C-alpha cells in the first residue's frame, strides 16, 4: 500500500489571472478531476444520506441550466486542465438532459489532446433504458451504489423497495460493456455488516469492481458517530472471513480506494480486486486531484469545505470565460491541506452529500 506523505510546505507562486491557469493549490496539488452535481433530488432515501422526508430541494431558478453547466465544464476542461468529469448528485439520472450534457462534455479535448473521460455515479434506477443513449453520448464509466443484497434490508436502508432495479442496472451496465463497472457500498454499524462478504462474492462473480466506502459525516446529523462507524480495518477483517487478501501492486495514485487482490477461501474461482476507501480513518487529502461544481453553480474544493465560491451570479451577470476561469483558479489556490475529518474537532459542512455531489 502507498504511504501517504504529509503535504509539502507551500512554495508556488499565485495562479495567473488571465483565464489560462491550471487548478493548482498552495500545496502543489493539481485538480484534474471535476465532479458535477446535476441535481440535489433523489428517488431513494438512503438513511446515511437523507432523511425520510427528503430535503428542502433547490428551486429550479437557482440550479444551473444545461447551457450554464456545459459552459462551466468547457471552461474547466479547455482552460483549467480538467481531464475527467464525473456526473453525480442527488441522482443524476433524474436530470432529463443528462445525455446532452454528457455528449457536450465528451466532445471536449483535454490539454493533452485526448477526449475527456466521463463517468456517472448513480443508484441505477432507470439506468438500463438510459444506457444506450448514455453510451452514444460518450459515457465511459459507471459507478452504481449498492449496499446490500437483501431485499428487506435494502428497503429499510433506502426506504424504497427497489433492490431488483439496482441489480438489473448492474447487469445491464456489464452487458453493455461499460468497463469497469464499479459498485459502491457504504457499510453502516448494525445495518449491513453481514453484507460485506456477499457483496464481494456478488461483484467478483460478475466482474464488477467493488469499493467499500467508510461512512462519512455528510448525511443526517444523528446518523454518524465516530465511535460507532465501521472502519476500513473492520471491513477488511470481515472480508478476510471469506477471502485471502493481498495488497494490489498497482499504485493508488490519486484514486481514493486502496486496492486488494482477493481470492475466495472456499470459492477459489472468485478472484479479483476490491477497493476500500478509508475517507475517515485514512484521509487521502495529500493526493486529492478533485474540484466540485454544485447544482447551483458553486465551486467546492473539497467535499468537506465549509466555504464555497458561487459562479452562478457571475455567469448570469455576464462574466466572460477569463473571469470565470480566474475565480475558479483563485478558489482552488485557497484549498486547505486537509479536511480534518480525522480530527475530533471536525465540523460537518452545512450542505449534505446529496447537495454537494458525492
Ligand atoms: N445517487 C447517486 C448514488 O447513490 O450513487 C449519486 C450521489 S451519492 C451522494 C454518491 C455516493 O455517495 C454513493 O455511492 C453513496 O453511497 C455515497 N454516500 C452518500 N452519503 C454518504 C455518506 N454519508 N458517507 C459515505 N458515502 C456516502
Ligand atoms: Fe440518493 Fe445517492 Fe443519497 Fe442514496 S446516496 S439517497 S441514492 S443521493
């Protein structure tokens, strides 16, 4: 496994302000990965993410229009060095124009002259019928969230009886040749720890890449307690009851998941890699290459930022691309070295995960 080094002392000059910068911060990190939230709404109500009644949704007029989102993505790619764009939410499939936004993104070329890599993080509801259009639009990769294989548990966890639809989505993505299809699982104490080994078996049997994510303090405030959370270490311990695990040799780079090669103890035919994202117990801020755009047009340099920079009123006030790029670069320049989530004094941001874009 890679050892994460502390961030170096800032030595860089401030960014240029002519709109042709990279997104660099004072610690020398360069953002290449843009996460775009396309809606804060969702058709599930995962208990770790949202309350049963949902949230106070953003009024439509405060959300970026398709043209505004596409303009900001274009600036990020053509002027600010972004090379991968991931669409998320809320549930991004609820955005009717998702295919058009992906098509416009896929048509862009990066600073290296390559097509932008596009990815989608989704709960999978309705994905099978949208897949042909999404592929045609140029979607490269898909991550599907699935926290349990047990129907009753799924219904309790997401407050909707839709497990069959999510399983259908995983199969459809695999059949459509999306590669790799990643499955994201959040493990909650006393809720779905029993699913760790079955989820691994399910993914390895199909050739999907499973990534367990430590639950983060970004949902309802009473749903996360540091002392109760299931840690990456505990997830690995559970996995070892069914699998031999060896650290994968491929470098982790800027990817948040530490990868393990797994082989079934009894089911020897089950082999493949499994990722564990230790966002809380082993933060990867030193390698972070992300920047985020919320549904209402705010730049966030970190999931856990307590401040953000809105570009929406600038766009609506007639700002030019140079000015927008300069403000984005300036926001990035001020990115903090870490989110402090591993610190007992950590304060949860005001926006929940679904409104930031996970
Ligand atoms: N609705 C889509 C989905 O569920 O994949 C996209 C948005 S969701 C906010 C993105 C990812 O964040 C999902 O994999 C979800 O499981 C994860 N997530 C949500 N709340 C979380 C939390 N409190 N801690 C860790 N992961 C969380
Ligand atoms: Fe919806 Fe995704 Fe949040 Fe679940 S995790 S409530 S699917 S936004």
